[in-house]
C-alpha cells in the first residue's frame, strides 16, 4: 500500500469519526426551547426572589435614615 492511499484512508476515518461525534453530541437546530416557555420551577424561584429581595413597598425610603455615630 502506498503512502498516499494510507493518508487518504486515515483522513476518511478521521472525518467520519468527527461527523459521528458531532451528530451524537450536538443538539439538532430545531430543538431549542422558546425563551417565552418558562418552566414552573423557574417561575416559582422568580416569585421567591421577588418576595425576598423586593423590599417593603409601603415604607418611605426617599429621605433616607440618619446614621448614628459609631462612638
């Protein structure tokens, strides 16, 4: 077997192996989820975050609070 034939066969094996790997591990293009479809668990987490970090809407925070000295 000549060197050229060996190189061509090796190149074909590498290309076919790479193609199989890409097909096995990469998602097809049409299966991406819609950004508008939020799972229920994410909605519950967002609600919990809003309740935790949302603050008190009835408290007036415009003028701030006077700080006491540390001494």
